[in-house]
C-alpha cells in the first residue's frame, strides 16, 4: 500500500494537471483533419476522441516504463524534481496553445524532467543512450516517415479513385476518416497517457511509495486515462485550427491518408517503447498529405513557426524545469513559491486567450496568409490552366478590332 507525503500528493496532482493540458493540447492530432474536412461535427469529434484516449491508456505500459525506468536514474530523483519538471512542461504546453502552435507535449515533459534532473543530480543522472535512441531519433524520424507515407498514400488514393463518382467517393473517405481518427485517438491514449503514468510512477519510486522497477499501479493508469480524456473533450481549438486549416487545405481523401499514416507510426512506436511525439507524427502526415494532392500546397510560414517551436521545446522546458528545481531546493517555501508561480502564470495565459476566443463555433475560420517564398516560386513557373477567364480575355482584342472596322468603312465612304 502506497504511503503518501504532502509533496508526493502535490506531484501526483500536478502530473494529472499536465496530463489534462496534454489532452487539450493534442486533441488536434486526432481530430483536426476530421473537423476541417467536415467529416464530423467538432463537439462530437472531441467526445469520441476522449473516450478512445481513455481506452488506449489501458492497452500498454511500454512507454510508461521508458519514462519511469529508462530516461533518468531513479536513485538520484526526489519528488521535488518531478514537480519542477512538470512545471516546465505545463507552462510550455500553455504558451504554445496560446499561440496555436502544435508542439510536442511529450518533449516538453521530457525536457522538463531532464533539466530538473541535471539541476538536482548532475548530467550523469540522465541516460544519454536512452535519450538519443528512444527520444531524439524518433523525434526526427517520425514526421519524416509519417509525411512520406501520407504523401504516397494520398497519391495512391487519388489514383485509385480517379474514375469513382466524386460525391460518393467523398462520403466514403469521410467514413474512413472517422475510423482513422478513432485509431489516432486510441494511439494517442496508448502513447501520451503513458508518459504521465511513467512520471507518476517515477515520483512514487522516488518517494518510497512503490518498489523500484515497478510497473504503474492500476489507479495510476486509470487516473491518467481520465485526465487526458477530460482534456481532450475540452478541445484545444486553437491548435485544431492551425493543424486543420493553417498548414494546408485538406480534402477527405487527404485527411484519411494523413490520419491512417500517423496512426500506424504511433502504434508501431508505442509497441517498441519509443516515447514518440504524436504531434510530430500527425503534423508530418498532414504536410505530406498536402503535398500529395496535385495542386496542393503547404503554408510554409506556418510550418516554419511550428518547426521553431519543435526545436525550442526540449531546451525551453528543460530550462524552466532546472530553474524550478533550483527554487524548490530552498525547502518547503521554495516549493510553495514555484506552485504559486505556476498557478499565476496559468491564470495569466488563460486571461490572454480570452482576447480572441477560438472554440467549436469558429474553429474552421482562418485568415489567409500571404503566399510564402516556396509557394510563390512554384506559382511563377507553373502556367495557369485555361479557363473561362482566359477565353474571355482572348476575345477582347477580336471584339475591339470588330468595333473599329465599321468605323473605318464609314470614313472611307
């Protein structure tokens, strides 16, 4: 039976708060394309995703074990270190949500954990081989693999459906999108909910509540699943707008290809115990699907901001986690100061978000961005297709000439 101290209880509550932010931050991973193409109504989509996130939390504990047993040395970790790590992760999640950027909650969590661990026990307490093989390499490979798979799947989809009835085909792909979105939601629960399970288990080991090398207790699995499901149902509408409409314009065929590709990559990684970013996988798949349709484009200005956020996630969360760990080192009053700072910062971010409300009623409304350099260059060398406007333009000189001929004849007479 676990014995809880006050600091351990605070850590568990904070971890579940992070799990909640992870839910609404990453709802877009499963449902952005489904909502943007009109396959499902927004509120129904997030409700379905929430239920499947909860189910997915019970399917595996491999990723949880990577976090709790592999990334850092359990012997050098105190519950305060876990608390400091979670502070860095939560604040990064909220900041990127405020500006509508799909960044990795997973990398925010691991960045915070790495920074707080280094501040507490030194660089040697971080297992560099695990960091490289199960975090950094998948972070680079996942969006590339998912993007290439989605690009090829999109081209294959359009090729196979070339002779199919347009409306019937779209209805079929919308149904396929719903199924693939469900698969991504299940994969998200299997991968992301486990990260919180791993952190709570690590805190329980650090606090002496469970034995080292233990798997997550059942109550940890259940509470983490419920927290991420509630966050998912709340809906991270700002990030849904960016991923569904801000990166590219998707047709149902592209949405189906993107989600199926991303779900395959995420589930395979969960099975192997890789602490994969579902955000990276889905974003890569969306961009691949955007490029896979003839005439489709990616809004590279938005994509560039997203890439910058990806690169900053680990170091930014690590820095905040390290600073928070330094303050908690002063004792109980230091921990209280960090907790007050977290609550106050979260309240300020929420207040700022109310200046421009994004919810299920306007999630598909997005301002058009000016064309980027890549898009402009492509448009410059691509001849526009002939259409009614060109035919009209071609008739104007002939009409003008016809109008001038009677005038010349009259003058001669």
